[in-house]
C-alpha cells in the first residue's frame, strides 16, 4: 500500500513534530545552558562533557529535589524558545485539514516538553485539527523514542487499534518507536538544498490519494 493510500485508509494518524510538522528545531547547547545552573562546584567529567540534558538533570537530582525541579523547569523553558523559533512545515496545515475532514484522528508526537509542542501547534494555527499531543511530561528518558511508549500510549488513548493507525516521522528514532509499537510508519523526507530536486512529502501523497 502506498503512503497516500495508507494515510487515507487509517482512522488515527500520528505525526512526529520534528520534520513532518516543524522545521528548524535546532536544539543547540541545551545541556550547556542547564549545566550553568549546577556549576558552582567542580562537576564530574561526564557531566562537563555531556550534550545530554538528561545527564545534567540526573546530576542536579544528586544536589537535591529543588535543584532538579529548577533545572527541569529551565529545560522546558528552553524548549519553548526552540519551538518559537521553528518554522511550520509547508503543507502541513492542508494535510491536517484533509485528514480531519475525512474523520481521521490526529495526534502529534514529540520528545519535547508536551507544553512546548502544544504551544507550537497553537502558534501556527494547527491545534484545531489535532485531537491529542504526546510529549515528554517528566524526567524519565526511558519512555522517549526509540522506545515505543509515547506512540503506544497515544494509540491507547485514541481508543484505536494499532493496525488502524499510521505514523509519519522523519527521525530514525521516531520511526523505530512507531514500528516497536506495532504501527505502520511512513518516512517524511526533509527538503534538500537543491531547489530543482523533487522530494515527495507525506502530505503530497495524502493529496494524491484524496484525489484518486
């Protein structure tokens, strides 16, 4: 089954934030910014060198719960900055509208703070078509892609069997999470620097299927 036919045939479509919905989500030195909050004393080498925010958060927890909470809150604020600077992927509004018009449920999935994901959808007028948002709601990295937890929970919350769902993603970890949850995955390809290159997108495929 082709991508467009797959999307048009499913009752619930889960779409990854990074790529299919938002472009330019450059995370940058998040860990370095968080590290500044716990840098009064000499830090362990692995914390000094890490680019993983979870590693900094874990170290903050060894200082105390108040420090851990403050670092996590700062992390969420940084992610709100990231989504404010990101661009909406061209064509996604039309794709969401087409899916919603056909009665398809839409869930946006991402590893960012769930509030930051929702803020992006509101900022770009996408929230009216999105029934649910599945994102990070705590400090446990084990539930994030490539683990299937976010996708599996979204499927369960949507009260739709996995075989009636489809997932659209760009990042390998997101696609792996969908497959691990038993959901058919469609890869959305990022635009290339070549202006003459034709890169099929998930919403192009959807439009073709709707017209057929």
